[in-house]
């Protein structure tokens, strides 16, 4: 169990009031005493994006060992210079040759880049940890949350000169399953009804900027500028902008349905989701209703979650203090609260929980780096 | 069926960008040619609050007939002057004598004022429409949504000189049941799982001001001022601030559970709710998962909702256009979209829907005035 160390008041008046992705100058928080010759060489694909930036923060925060690191992005960003861990880097244009000699590549540059360059990297012997949805449902590609299904990584080993693809799940799926899996292991989830409260960061740094800019405009009485989203985002919320499929679900929702089945290796688990974008910067919240095969009372559930890796329980009924997106922003742990017996189900067959997790961190960059750590 | 007449783009760049309660000068939109001598005398209790103000707007918008109207509030607000329908009024302090000669009183001044003055008004022959939760679960008090259970009003008649109490349901309950009831009538709802996205207005005008002020402060890099809510509200969300009960539900959630049973006159309907406050000004959204006794396919459900009074269907999958809080702000109709078969239930036994409604209007003032109209 991990406990968030800061009391509530500190969060209210801290720099997390408007949490944003850290830009590269901020990444230079640590200095490596020496680069490790035996450590892997790394590439970050999409390094100028919100998740790309967070890859660097997480690598640094976790002292991930590397002997070299390539900063890769589109032609448009190539040539940009920045300092990371007191060393100067130039952003290079992504080409097939970029992967020569690269052991591990962390991809977060969108599905089309992953589809084009992922297989190229694998052919050159690179192990790709891909944050896009391009390969998630590919039967041959493991879809991994290290705390949930580490066994899916079996057979993938670094240093054999063999490339491979590993997929990072969707951010909403990761945050939901971090909390639901420990309960699933005990009581088997039969059905899950999820409603999400998703942050701007899931649509990238430009969406975060749009939310901030629109909010300023609305407060000044000016018309809000809508570029990324067609709906006004400031002081509003809307159904997730992913395309709607023929069954009426949007792609984000179907990711939660399908990825849960694959990650839990349970084709029968029933999941429905309604994904909504709310005017919050960088952490998702999810209201999750669970139906179990075996009874599970709320006290046992709370104890299980308190002991779950990567999960923190914030469930103070007396103080009415439960997880908030702000409180988990820039933090690794997924927070769970509002743990209670579902009155609409018989006995202890169901629970309601409320989950918050940093979308950029555990929802994307941290999970990918944890996958890479499993290769070491 | 009602169709929202404004295209999306107009909403984005209209004055609804930061929807607020209308203050009294704005209420003076209409002029009565003459006060009707045969019409009831009215009192508005809590006239200076967000809902009190909206009572006036709605009375004016709907040309509600009255021969006189008393503006009542606490001692603190007494003496304030304002113009309504081109007539000048002075806010009077609420006392037992306030109700002498009053036929209908619209209350929205909190539960303790209702508990104290509601019975006093009834004793003096006034019919009270109470927006607080004070009497909602009282067996002798009808709990009414006019489109849903008008039959509950039977036996209450104006002009008999007999006072009575009628309760206005909780805003989240009203908005949910406006959409769920037409489907319930056709297929019988067995179970409902609701997650709410609730606006500032539910906590009053001061909460709306707090959201705006905090947002300005955060954008300016200053610490947000927390008075109404203990959590930062700007760019954040949190579990509803209502007290948590021993079963782990908060009072707002239990209102949805219990009021649904009373309004539907169905003690067996199973409801669970998770109520969350989001940084939106004045309209609530709700993600509602429904389980039916009889099969109900999504096309039939959509047709039923299109024909339901007070409901508008916004369900354009191709354009990814669904209800938003902003689009329903200052509007009477509750909007429903994302109507789809629930993949986690067999056949057509379940649906997911997404509902938005103006919290101050249909969630409070409009519903109360509609109840009063049933008395005429």
C-alpha cells in the first residue's frame, strides 16, 4: 500500500492547481553520474508530444538505465534542441534507420506512425513498447499492465537481437483495471458498468492548451476558439470525440470492452462503458460498478485494494475525502475510493468504486516504462 | 417531440458560453398587460437565490397568471428592491404572516426554512411547492414530476382554502427520470446504474461564483479560494459534497434511489448512483445504464424518447453530436443521446443513455412552476 503523503490542503494550494505536462527543461531534474555501457540503448518516438515528454520524466524519475537515448519525432520537430539529464539532445527525424542499434523504442506518435514504423523497428531487432491502439488487439502482441498481467510478457527477452512488439493499453482501461483487477482475482468480475470523466491530456498537449485558452476566452466574454474539439470545452463536457461505431459505442468505449477481455484473458467478462470528456487537465476519473461471481464485502475489498501494488485507497467518509483528478496529477498511483456495497445488487455480489489516475503517467508513459523495466 | 432550434455553432459562440442564473433585472423581459384578479396570489420564498431568481424567470416566460406576488427572503435580504415585469418589488422578510392570503408558495430556501415555514403556510391555507428535500419522503406529501407522475397530484386543489405540501424532487432525479420514465413505461426498468456529472448551480449561486473565481485565480497562477467546497473546483471534479451515510452512499445518491421508488410507485426498482460534481455552471449530465424486464431495442427506445414530452433527442452518431450541459443551459427540455443497446446485457434487455438537463430550470424552478400550473 502506498499513502499519498501530502495532506489535502497542500494540494489545493500547490502548483498542481493547473497540472500540465512537464516540458523538457523540467525533465532535467536528475544527473546521471555516468551512462551505463551494459544498459540498453533507447529511442523515444514522438518525443515532443505530451506522452513523449512524460516518457523522459519517468525514465529520469525511475533512474531507468540506458547507454544512449535517441529523441525521435516528425520532420517538423527535427532539429529542436533540449537538455535532458544535463546532456544536450537534438530531435531527429524518424526514419527506418533511426532504429539501428536501438534495443528498446517507446512509441507515442499516433497509430499511423506505429503501424508504419513499428514493424520496421522490429525487423531491425528493436523491442517496441507502443502506446497507440495500432497493435493492441493483435493476437501475437502482448497487451500489458505490469501489475495486472505480467505473464503476458513471457517469451519476450531483451538482448537476443530479436525484435518484438508490446502494446500499452488504453489509458482508461489501465486506470480502471488497476483497481478492478485485485477485486477480480478474489471474486471474479462478471460484469462492469463504467462511466468515465476524461481529461484533456488524452487528446494531447494541444487539447490541454485549448482547454486553457478557451477558459480564458470565456471568462473574458469572448467566443471560445474550437480547434481540437468541435464542442466548447471550457465549463462544459461532451461525449468522447472518438468515432462512433455501428453499434453506437465510440472507439474509446470499445477499447475498454475489448482490452479488458484480452488483458484478463477472459472472453466472457461483460463490460459496458460511457466515455465522457470533462474540463480537467491531465487525470481521468471513472465511476465503476462491479458485479461479482463470488460475494465480496466492502471491507474485504478495501483491504485488498490497500495491499494492491500501484493503488492507493482514499476513502475517508467522515471527511468526505475521496480521489480527485487533481490529487493524482503527476503521481504514479491510481487512487480508489467511494468503495461501497452496491444497493442495487443482492447481498455482497456487487460494489461501486470511484477511481482516478494520471492519464499521461500511469495511463501512458509510466505503464510503458514499467513494461520496458520488465525487459531488463 | 421538441427540437432544439439553434444549430450547434450558435451555441458555441452565444452568451451561453458561461451560463449563469439570471439576476432580477434580466427577469423583466415581459410586461403583463394587467394583473388577473381571478388568478392566484403567489409567494416566492428564497427569492434572492439562484432557484428563486429562476422561479421569476419561469413564471414570466410561461405567463403564469397571478394577481399578486410576494418576494420573500431572510432578514438579511429584506428591503432589497428590484423590478419584475415592470413593477417594483421590495424583498420582504419571511414571517408566518407572510402567507396570509397567499394561494401558492414556491419555496427554495433550504430544508430548515421549509421545515419551519412549510407547515405554517399550510395552516394558513397556502399550497406549498417545496424545492427542498424536507418533505420528499413524507408519505402524505406528493413528490411530482408533471410529465412522469401527474396522478400523484390528485386530491390537491386550489381555491378550496385548504393548504397542502407538494415536493419537488431532487434535480438529478428529475433529469434522470424525464428520460428513463418513457422507457420504463414500455419495458419496465428493473435496475438502473447512474453516474452523474453535476454542475455548480446545484450548490447555489455562491458555488457558481466560486467556480468562476477559482478558475480566474488558477489561470493567474494564484491559489484558488475554497469557501463553498473544500476541494479545488477549477479544472477538477470531486465526489458530491453531500454527507456520506453509513452505507457509504452520499445523501444525493440516496435521494436518487429513494425518490425514484416513490415517483414510480415501485418499491422493487433497483437503483445505484455515484454523484460527482464537475466544473460546469448550471446543467447536470448523467450516464444511465438501464436493465429492463421486457426487451426494448434502441430504435424503439429512440422513437419513444422523441415523442416524450419535455424530452429532446440529440443523438447524431455521424456528427458525433450528443447532449452537452452547455447546449441545454437555460432551456426547458431534458436532452437524451448516446442511446444504444448495452453490450454487457443479453439481447435487448439493456440500454445505455446519456442525459443532460438544466439543473436550475427543469431540475428545480421549471418543475415547481409546472406543478403550480397543474393547480390552476
